[in-house]
């Protein structure tokens, strides 16, 4: 049991340590609003992924999200974990389940919101491509 826990911790440390530079982690409504405002100011699309550490589907999307961030360096990617301290963030944004994704356009605001899965992630990434060009 202890070895399994250590392996999980190492894996999660590795995914956190090697995130692309355009990926941010936000844990509060204020931080989230600041990132959206930064996207508007810098004329950049913002892609948010809402996830939970206990969610297996969320874990399977981590590599896809990182690859998407690497493929779109002019887009700001945001990881938003579900925490006991930020339920107002998820509820206020209408996130009913995880994994969930939002795409914000610098001029139009929220343009896409959808439940994410490995099956649908390529469609979601195609939308990122459309909005970022």
C-alpha cells in the first residue's frame, strides 16, 4: 500500500513539475477572474479545465491537456481543481461535474462549455484551434 501511494505521489509530482509555461493553476474565484482578464488584455483565448484529484477521468485527461497546451502556446490554459475552499468558484461558473471545460474568447467571453472525456477531447481541442485563430 505504501509503495502504491509513493508511486501515485511521484506521478502527480511529475505531471505538475513538467507543465508547459502557458498552463496556470488557479484555486479561487479572484485568481480565475484575473486570468480571464489577462486573456482579454493580451488578446488570448483562455481554456479552463475543471477537475478533481479523486476523479479517474480527470487523471486520464492530464496528458491530453498538456499536449494541447504545448500545441497552442499563444493560448492560456488553466487547471482549476475542485477543493473544499473553492466550491463558490465551480458553482458560480455552472460546473456541475468534472472533468469540465470552458473556452473564453478575449472579445466574446465564454464561448464553449462542455463535459470532457477522452472521447470528446479532440473535438474540444479543435474548438480551441478555431477560437485561437
